[in-house]
C-alpha cells in the first residue's frame, strides 16, 4: 500500500509529460486542432507545455516532503505527519534536483523530455548525495517502518512477495542504467530536424475511419514506441538475456497492451458515435 501511495503521489509532477509528452502532443494537439484556427500548432503546444511545466515546478518543490509526511502519518507507529518534516532539507534538495532540470528541459527541448530527463538527472544527483549522507537527518530522527508482523493486514492485501525466478545474475551499474540513457539519447537524436524529417517519411495513413471524416496517421520510425522497441532489442543483447526471459517480458507487456487497446477502441467508438450524433443534431437544427 505504501509503495502504491508513494508512486501515485510522486508521479503528480511529471504526469503531464509522461509517455514521452503524449498528454501534450496528442492530448492538447488533437484536442485543440479541430476547434481553432491555430496556424502553428507545434508552437502552441510548446507554449502550453512550458506553462504547465512552470506550474508543476512550483508544486513539485513540496511533493517529496509531502510524500514523506504521508508515509509517517499513515504508515508510521506514531501516526505523525510532523515526523516526516524532519527530512525537509533533503526533501527540498531532492525536489530541486529534479524540478530545475525538468523546467529547463521543458523550455529548451519541448514536452517530450521534461519528465524523462528531469527524472534521470535528479536520480544522478540525489542517489550519490544520499549515499554520502548529504543533508540527511540525524540518526535519532531517522524513520522506518515497523517490523512486518506489526503491519496492518490491509497494507498488503492478497499480495505475496517472493523472489523472482527470472533474475539471471548481477550486472554492472552502467548496464542497468543503459536502457534509460539510450531511450533519452535516441529520442533527442530523432527530434533533430534533419533526422526527424527522414524518420517521418515512413508514415502509414488510414483515411476515413469507419466511414467518417476522421483520418489517422502513424509515423512509424518517429514514434517513441519504435524507440522503446529498438532499445528493448539492444538491451536483450547488452544484458545477455535468455530468449525465454526476453519472451516472458514481451508476453507480460503484451497482456498489458491488449487491455489498453480494448479500452482505447471502446473510447474511440463512443467518441465517433457522439460526433455523428452531434452532426445529426446540427442538421436537424438547420432544418
């Protein structure tokens, strides 16, 4: 329960730029384009993204401290929010380590990179600092969970933690981080004008979907999904994975994707149907 709560709270800062900027590029872009006469949609999305990044930067400064307070309040022996405030120095340092690169990247590179690069840069700064005890609380102020046998049963529910059989052995730190760094590097390279124009040349267009005036296009090589797949294949070689382990990872990912595809198609059908009803209603009003 604590892990889920922590993940949800800490994700509030990068959420608008998650999935390589999809909420901005796809959400704002496709939502605004049919309704306005914006001449330069890319510039408009960039402007919206920078304003959103500024708001997240302001709110994000207190998110780590707020998160620690939630842990001490709801999962601590004394149920005290103030216990979490004892780590305020390190919490603020951790916040700035992520949010400053985050907002700089938003203004310089656009909506695809703030969460990705902000998080990577923040980790690179915070982890070594924590290991050296920088701004860490005094020993008497260190907080931890109680022994597991004293946990509230609702914290774990039916989840059973056990060792994974997939683990194949230790790998070096650089190989562990390499996939994330490669994703960031390939995304940056793909967004260069010359490279991006070449990648966009491979595009699949599906016109008049289901007999409507709605069309869709997929820039295969320019899509962030392609880069994720490419890095996954490179990781398979780099980590010396077994084919069975690689296949198991694809199978697990496939199950998640199938569920999302079903949900997306259902939403798309509803949206298309509503658009038709609106069109019919408009014709009746005109008549």
